[in-house]
């Protein structure tokens, strides 16, 4: 099972191959095996750009390269990079770089290109290393007899009143003990769901606001069904992969023992999907 990082990288690679021919979010989402709504949720979260914004910036960066290295006319560059007219290209170029292309070339100006993004490095045994940035989160704690269901119920009720957050947030979770501290035993007393929110967002006192601190993690993707496999052995296998990866690469697990499950839309209908994160020493 691919991680969300690999899926988004697949959409980036697909877009890069078709920058000058035109590429749609629908086509990129299909190649990445995800819904369009998931693409629009996770692409900006992992790259800092909306999908359409990234494609536009990369096309204009290609145009900038041609403008500074070849003698093609502005119209030829416009048509080559997918614009219908000199005027449309000039407007887009000026919005991006602050100056018309003809003036840019005449005055031998400089501008910052948007470089191709690569969010996935080496992948070994279905595991990759990633940095998590610091993230503000709203926390929802559930306890026995069904801690995860209780936490999800609280989260769902809150998100119904905050649709502007529901469309763009990420969902992380981990086990907790009765005092709310991170727990590592599978048979847990409690579970904490965390919804990412913009920093500085005023949420009032009705919810618990916390922080996922920045750190280095090994990550793997899993998908399975508690109906087909009530024991959750597919989850155990995911954690085993992370442990084996750490051993083979001589990676030290961080003393904090931080771990997260990121809830994702399943690729296969009826199944449950997570990316598993285990913190390592940088």
C-alpha cells in the first residue's frame, strides 16, 4: 500500500510529464489512485501549493527558462507552454513574475523559478523517511469500551459545525492511557483523534487544542478490514515493517516513542487505511 506521500508524488510526476500539453486534477487523481477531493486536500498539505497552482507555476517557470535561453518569440513561447494567445500568456507571466515577458527579456531581469517538487526519497520495504512539520491540532479523546469509536464520534460532531476545516484538514491518532498520555499497548484504555487546523485559529474553549511537534519519522502505508481480519494483523504487519526498516538501516527509535496513525480514504471500498508514523532520532 502506497503512503499518501507516494500518491501525491505520483500526481506530481504525472503533471510534470504533461505540463505543456494540459493536465487536469481529475486525471492526476486517477493516476494517484485517489479521489479528486483527496488530491485537493493533501496536495497543498504536502507541497504548499494547490494542484492547479503548482501546474501553472511550473508551466510559467518552463516559459521563463525558454525566454532566457532561446530566441523564440513571446507568442511562440506562449503557444509552446499551453497558452492560447500572446495576451493570456503575458497576463499570467506578469502575475507570476511582476513584469511582462517582453520587458523581462529586454532588461535582462532575474526571477525565481518554481522547481519541480520531490517529496519522496528512497523507499525500502514499503517504508520511507519523512519530516513532519509542527502542526496545530484539535484533540478528541475517547475511552473504553470503544475508545476509537468514541473519539471519532466526538470529532465528527465537531467537524459538522466547521466545514471550512473539514475540507482541508488531516487526521492523526494514537492510543492514550486514562490520564491522556501517549500509550503503546494495542489493548488501550483510550484513543486520541487529532484534526490539523491553521495556526492561530481562534476556536474557543469548547475543544482541546494541542500541537504535533516537528520530528523525523519512518512511514509506511497499510489498508485492511476488521471484518475480514478482526485481529488487525495487517496493522501489526505495518508496525513490524517499520521496526525491521529501523534495524536494517541502523535508525534509532526516538526516546519519546512518538507514533501516529494518519487516517486516509481507502483505495478499496469497505476497507480501512492508515499511514503509520514512528519517530526516529534525526
